[in-house]
């Protein structure tokens, strides 16, 4: 109901329901210890501790694709592990398509959506959640967004310069991105599209203070491709599409709304121009908000009472009329104490009734 901009019985809560609203392994273990739980994970709910989610009334479960059976781990020259896309989250300075040509892009080994093992157990998992639980089911992001893909494969500096100066390369790259993303969407949502309620896409287009590129450049270069993949997904599932983009995305929200997304995550309230009252007023009738609870200051360093007050303020600003799922602004890092996580979830239950 909330994503249809209707008020449910209480505010939806998300902790561990997507890959970007979860917790680092050490944080989860600390929280389990704090709550007197062992470190086991129920295999029917393999991505988080279902005991914690049930205790605090969390509403979302995640599903995702698997790595292919023939995936062979490779490494950067300095020894950092590369993922399927050919970059490493541990060494973002390694960019496999830096200074590449359009021909290099075509020859690059893009991930194969049809690789053996990719959908192993997927149908069984989504059906079990759909038929035996009341959770909303969120499909984790399965491909990089068009802007971020360029940043991670080409390098931020190289990609941003090319966006401004090298139309041939940008078109060849984004054409290949769209081909890859379409293949993944058709494979993924062809199996799960009838059973899910949320599609999570990701494309980090902003910094703490503003956008990586101007709204005009985004509209001219990136928007046509992003809208095409949104349109394709909407033909494959009726689920709501929530775009994850950290930072100050405010100035692109009209464009993203036009592209067809239904909501924005994580609503990074500590970033410039991301005031929740302002966002609700300007976009709340069209876009839903997922996140909001500050991970840069309040959750790691605030007191329990400060956390609860912050959560209450988020609910007051964003919950009226529906359109809000409360969550932290990203995956919980190692410096978040367990008592503050509990405070966030308890406050959501205390103040989240409509």
C-alpha cells in the first residue's frame, strides 16, 4: 500500500530486505550478540537473520541472481578480487576499459545473463516467499546503472571526460550496456516478475554535495538509455521500481520521475538538498522514499535517544499519505553500535502507526 501512496496500518520497515539496506557481517554478529542470538542463518532466508527481521516487524525479503557455475576468480595486479563485470569494489582505481576504443567495448567480456547456474534455485526461492510469507519481495539489482557502469569500467575521470568529448565511444558503450541490461532483465523478470513487489535498480549519479554531471548532460547522454531499461522492466513485471542513488540526487529527480521510476533510495538526508520535508512536498505525490535514517552521523555516533528522535522526525516528514519505507541510508558499516540499530527499529515501531 505504501508504494501506491496509500496509508497502511503502520509504516513499512526495512532492515536486511535488500542488498543496500543490510549490515556488514561484523555488524550483524554484534547485533546478534546484543540480542542474545547465535550466529546461525535460516537457509530459507539466506541473506539475513530472519529472527531479527521478525522481532522488529521488518517487511521486505530480498532475492537475487547467482554467479554462474563457471565463474573463475580473477584479481587486479595488486591482488584485489575482480567481480563478473571486471572491476573491484576494493580497488576502484583499476578500470578495465580506461582509454578503450569502441571496438574494445564490443570485444569486452560482459557478464552473460544466460550463463549456467545463473538462476539456480531462483524460482523455488521466490515461490516459497510468495506462497508462505507476508513479506514484500524485492529483486536486488542485477546490473550496473548506465552512468555508474561507465564510471566503474572506464574510471570516473575517463568516463566523465568522454561524456563531454567522445560521442562515438559513449554511444558504443551505452548501446552495449543496454544490450547487457536487457538480457539480464528478460532472464530475471521472466522468472520472478509475477511474484515480486519491488525492483531495485542502482546508479550512483551524485556526490555528497551535488551531481557528477549536469542535469542537461544526464538528459542528453544517460536518460534515453535509462528510460529504455525502465520501460522494458515495466513490461515484464508490475513491481514498483526503486532507484538506488547515493548523495545529492535532488536536481535529477524530475528527470528520474519522467523515466518512470516509482521511488528513490536511500534518501541520503545528510547530503546537500536532500531535506526530507522539502522532498516530500515537491515529489511525494509521485515518488516514494526508501531510507532516510542517517548513517554518517546519527546511527554510528548518536545516542539512543538521538537515534529515536531522528527516526521520529523522518516519519513525521515522510510517512503522511504513504510513500515511505523506513530504512538506514545504506548497508550498516562496522562503526554502527547494536544499541543504535535496535533504537532505530524500536522507534519505527513506536512512532510508525497511522
